[in-house]
């Protein structure tokens, strides 16, 4: 039963507690205990099966964009936790514009944590022009956040990442039983979150997660014109 207070104290894993807020205040995530984590990521709204590739297509300010997300077979140790490495590439009008490795791990209760990213922005010649937004939990005060709750409920808010003035995204659950169609198909029981960042106060994005698949749609609803939808999924890569 959820507690009728400004904050709901959620048990994130054995011996580790984090605040899942039901108000607008978002405390920092807790310290990480490696004993609280497992080596698979099988949350139904955020499954990461190595060898799976997700293909997205859409537009950004009227220009065509595509995104390829590959769940690698590689892992990395961060703060004593084995994280899954996900390789994400963003293309603008067919040209690689962003190349990122994201790091995720799941705790014993099924919550998926985000441990950071190594991101590079490239020019049309393939040259790295920026690594802005890169961070790693445990480095320079950065702390892991939650990217998907084990049992999300409407109104839950949580930090997805935390490094002051570098990575401050947060999410709020706005629907847990939506019906949504994208190029890849139509889905029910879709989870919808609204994402914001203190660093971009005018930007609001909604993400749609289908059970057994993960993200199927990303749509900027304020401060931008980007929309990406899932068009294909392959396995065994």
C-alpha cells in the first residue's frame, strides 16, 4: 500500500532504499550496493536482451532522423556493478551525428538503473566535435538514476541521472494502460512517461514503452519538434 505522504518511500532492492516522489521535489538517488543487483535486465518495459537491435525513424524540426539501438554482449563494471552496454547511434539525413554507449543494470526488485553514458557528437566529416552530456556514476560526484521502475504507477517521479549541470533528466509516469500504434505495430498496456531536465527547462518529451519490447515512441511535446517511432526489431546480432 502506498504511503499518503509527500514522498513515497520505495524499496528499490534488498538493503537499499530510494525515494520515488509523488510531488515535484526529487531527492538524489541512494548510494549503490553491488549486492543489490543482478546480471540480467528483464524488466518488461525495459528488456535488454544482448544481440537485439531496435530501429527507429522520425523527424526533427522537419528533417529526417533515424536511430539504431543495439544491446551489445559486452559489459562494464561501474561501482562494483556489472552493467549492460547499449550502443546507440543517431543519424541526421543519413549521416551519423551522435554515437553513444549507455550503461544499464537491474536490481533484485526489477528496477532498471542508468549508470551513465559515453556520448560523442560528430560533424558531417565524422569528426568528434563534442562529448557534452557524458557522465559515469561514481565519477566527479555523478550518481546512478532509475530509468524504469519495477512497478510504475501514475504520479511516480524519479531521477534518471544525476551530475550537476551535466546530466539531470527526470521522469514522471503519466499513464500505465495507453493504447499506441507505431510503424512496428499497435500495442496496449503501454506505459507513458513525461521527461524533463533542469538543464533544458523549456523541453518536455513523452516516451511510450510497450511490454516485452521497451521504447516504441519518443515524442517532444514542448520546446522541440522531434518524433521517433519504432519501425523494426531484430535479434541474434
